[in-house]
């Protein structure tokens, strides 16, 4: 038996070092020798001594290696030479030749001096044990069966004692590795030692009869060698198979919460008794490329496996190698030797690993712990079998990663979702509860509903993807961009105060306000933003997100960006209540209309009245139209509200018709109404229901809704115009359209926004803008209405410019139905019907 050790150590802390074990073994050998072995050399034939020595040497070089971590035990058939030596050359020469053979073997293997001393000492102790047993048991002539039994018992006991000493040395230096350590010793003592002793005794008995029996003994010895080699091969195969089974069981025990790749690397290292194992995995989902290293020295990285241009990695991952790659420094090419030296390795096993990322991973095993045993084809086959379990385990781990990723991320955009955002906020604030700061921006995509209703979900999904890309591009580097639900996104800004968050929100809104190509159309991206910040607005994710949501609702009615304030909580409750009461308010008549006359600039005839909606709430009083109209748009009730206003306007028009007065009514139409597929049918039914001809209805459209690609690409404007009604563009000049765009649309008139009209009497610039709009509109065949006319000077200027219609406080304020009737009686006269028209006309008396 011989025992060797490689460099370094892992696992249990050594109680004793190799040098201590060596000196202790030497002391035991000297004590045993002094008590058991005779003090003088027995006479022995030099030829016999040389033959025994040679037999010992041959037996040591043809042995079975059994590894326990760093320890490698060599089981050989040296017991054959052992028993022959005891009988032929005596105990002293046996001890000397056996010690010499084992010491020489250890030196050839380049073991350290303490290992040479330990193995040599144990060999001497084994001889002493055998000699001591033979002194107690009966030993007679070689032909006596009791002599055979005595030698068999002596050698087996000596083998057991030597094996026990080796194992005690392993335990003293490395800790207890398990029962298999003792099982291997018993296996060798039962299976190999008796066979070798019996063959040795048989050979001596035959030679004693006649030297010519050596010719018969040699085949027996050769058969023993073949049997032993087969036993060694079967043992290695069994060990390899057991490694695969043990690895499979270990893989099955990896729990979902464990670091699977690291457990795999450590398991492979233990089962192949390797110095170092590296597992490189490509990027997957939100995980970066990863290198997992399991090594005796605790290092977490070394040069080679993470390099895509590395020779070994490239060779196994490009499919050029057939199965795992086995490379040894002794047989390596120059390039392979360079790659091994780069790693500081002598032997290497490498193989590709299948992953869900589409790119193969890479696994390599460097050097056995033992400095006697190196990687062989059996290890290559074992690794090939292990790869099935490695691949399955990696896929399972990546499936768990996918499940966790899906739970924390939005499927469409790949951004973190609300759940993940909440976790990030809480982790950020818990890490520094006293001074920790964070800004939260909630952003809502303004035209999401219109795009969905008009172009479908595929187009709105494309718009969301474009918006997500814009937010990622323009958000600060340290920000976390998330998608909440629907059209909402969030941006978490670690370390920012409330003022800094507000500045970041305004910059973000400005940077993302652009036109993008979606479904073949140019669509506007505009965000409404709500801002909250920790700790001033909350110290946990739930509070912070709720208050940012309240701010988002407030931002919808302002400049597009609003920060949370406690007063907004009441406004939020108010909005919630108004939203639930909208339908009932229409039914109860709380939502009504007022009318503002529009006159002909040249004749002062009343050509139309604009219908404006009002809400007189029993608790809150007068609700601003912008507030509840936008609310109706948000909750999807703008259609019923528009129908309600249209009915009231047409009912007023019908009463005038019944008085033989032709007076057109104008109704404002929300941009979202234009995306409703049944709008044209609803307007047609309303005209029929009230018996009003289409030419007495004007629909006023916002500039943005008219020039939006989704509206321009549809037939809704042409279908409305086909009903006979006029289409007017409201608040012209405040948007981004040009009059040349209107040539492609069925627009009849434009209304100059009052912001230009109010300043005409004092600003030449405003007058120039108004004149330009009027001239260009007339060139395109459009009529022009001026809003906000409040004084005679402005009226005269507009009349000189050729403006067609006037509207404003100079003519009349918006009036409810009864007051409008009084105004008409007091301020207007009646003209006869124009030839070819059936109804009379009203005009404003000067």
C-alpha cells in the first residue's frame, strides 16, 4: 500500500500537517522494528533479495489507485512478493526491500519528503505486524495447511493495519471523508490480498518440489496480474458509474432557491476530485454573463474560461470537438500548452453546456487533486454522462429564472413591472431610512386609447414599445424605468430630491415629446407626468406610488407635469366622485349648455351659436368644463357626454326652426370622439331624431385631432361632411398644423384662437398673424371665424382684413337658453328669408 498527497487542501482544517504525520509514522516504525524485528540480518541469497526487490517494484508500479479528495491510495499485488520475501529472505530483508521499493516509487512520483517517509514507515510497520502475528501462530513446513493459514492471516492483518494507518493519516490531515474510506480498505483486504498470498505460497511450494515448476508458476502469476488488472478496470468503471449516479442524485437535490450553477461546479469538482472547475454561462434575460469557479484555493475567477477567443472554449463551443475535450500538458501542442499555462493547469477536461439563451455555455475541469492520477478516458466518459444532468439542471435553473423574470417584468416591453418597482423602492428606502431619497415619476401616454380604438391593439402595442424605448433613452443612467399597466410608465430616480425630480420630469417630458412612426402613420407621443418623492411624500412603495398617481391625475389638467401635494388628495376624491356622478348629472339636468352667438362680420347677421357645456354641481358648485370633459375622456364617457350636448343643441335649433328662424348650432367634438367607430351613425340619428338638416350643424374640431394621421387616414371627417354639416377647426394657430395640410381635409372654416385676437389692438405682431391666417384661409376657400372679439377697434380691424365671422364678449357672453331668448328679443331683429331659402334670419341691431 502507498499513500500520496497533492498540493494544497480544501474543506476541513487539518489537525496535523504532513511533516508531523511523517515523523509520527517514522517513530512508530522504529519502535515496532526494535520490538519485533531481530537485530541481525539473516543470511540470504543476493539473487533472492534482488528478485524480491524487483517484484516489490513491479507490484508498486502496477496498482489500483483509490482517491479520497487529495489522498490517493494505491492498492497493489505486492502481497505476493511480501509472503515470498518473509519465507525466502527473512523479516529484516523483507522490511528493507519493501521499504526501499516504496521509497523509490514515491521519489519517482516526486512526492514530498514527508510523504516518502510516511509511506516507507507504514511499509515497515506492515512487515512488523506480519512478523508479530507469525510468532504467535503455528508456522511449520510449507506443505502444512496451518502454515498457509498463518501466513494468510498475518499478511491480511498487516494489510489492514497498514490501510488503517493510511486512513488515520487522511483523517488527521483532512477530516473524516465518510465510510467509503474504510470500505475500500476491506475490499482490498478481502479481494486482492488473499489471492496474492495464495498465489505466492503456491509458487513457493511448487518451486520447492522442483525449480522447473517456475514454468508453471509464471502463467499463474500472469493470470493473477490479468485478474488484478481486470479487477482494477472494473473498479474504475464502477467508480465512474457511481460518480454519475451520485452526481444525478446531487442535482436532483438542488432546491430552486439555491445557486444551481455553483452547486453544479462544486459537485463536479468533488466527483472528479479536481483542483478547479469553471462554469461560464452566457447572458440570459436580465442576467449578465456569469463565470462560476469552484476551487481549492477559493478563487472566484481565473484567466481563460470567460474569454470567447480562448482556444479550449472556442474548440468545444463551435462543435468541432467530439464529446468532452481531454488535454494533457505532456501531450499538448504548443497552442494547447500556452492555453494550459494561462490557467496554471497540467490537465484539462472541457465540454459545452446547453442553455436556454441560444448560446452554449462552457464547462472546464482543471487538474486532479492527486499528483499521481491524472484525467483519463474514463473521466471523459463520466463527464459526458454528467453533461446530461448538467444541461437539465441549467435549463431548470434558467426556467426558474424565466418564471421569476416574467413575474417581475412586463411581457411586451421587457421593463420591470409594478411589483418589481415596489420591491426596488422598498429596498432603496430600507437601505437608508433616515437620509435615503428617491424620486418617482409616473408617466401616462396621452393618445393610447385613441390609437387602440382606431388602429387596434397591435398598433398601440407598437406605440408602447416606442415609448418604452424613448424613456430608456432619455431617462438618467441610474434610473429604473418600469411599465405599470395600460398606458402608464414609471421612472424611479434614486438619490433625487423633490425639486431635482421635478426638473428631471420636465426634461423627460420634453425629450420624449416627438412624432413617431407607428403602423405606417406618424403619431404624436405626449406624456402626462405625476411626481412624488421620498421621504417627503412617503417612506414606502405603496404610499409613494399612490401619491405619484394622484399627482398624475392633477397633471392631466395642467401643463402636463404635476407634483403631489396633500390638497390633491381631496381633488382626487372629488374626481372620483365626479366620475361616478357624471351619468346621473346628465339625467338630472345638472349638466346643461349655454350658447354664444357668432355673427357675420359684414352684415351682423347671427349665423350660428356655439354650444358650450356647463356643470352646476349641487355640492361643488360650477365645475370647470376642462375638468369634467377631461375626466369624461379618461373614464371613457366622452361619447355619452357629447351625445348629451348634441341633443341639447339640436333641440334648441329645432325650436328656432319651429319659429321659422334658421340659426345654425356649433358643437365641440373631442379628439377621442373621432376615434369612436359609431360616431357618424350617432350624429346621423341625432339629426333625424330632432328633424334638423345637416347644414344647420357645425362640428368644431381641435387642430391636433384634425391633423393626426390616424384621423386623416380614416373616412370619419368625409362621412360627417357628407351629412351636410360644416366642419370647423377650433383654436387655429396654437397647434402644429399648416393651412396647406387642410387642403387634403373636408374643413369648411377655421377659428382664429382668441390669444391672437385679444392682442390685435395693441400688438402689430398679433395683427399680422391674424391677417396672414385670413388671407391664406381665403386662398384655400375656407371661411374664418375670429374668437375673443371684445372691442370695436378689434372688430373694425378684422372687418378690414376680410374676416368672415366674429365671436366674443362684444357680441355676447355665453348665455343659458332663457337668457339667450331674452337677448335675442332685446338685441336682434329679423330679416326676411333670402330668395331660395325657407327661413328668416336674425341680425344684431347696432
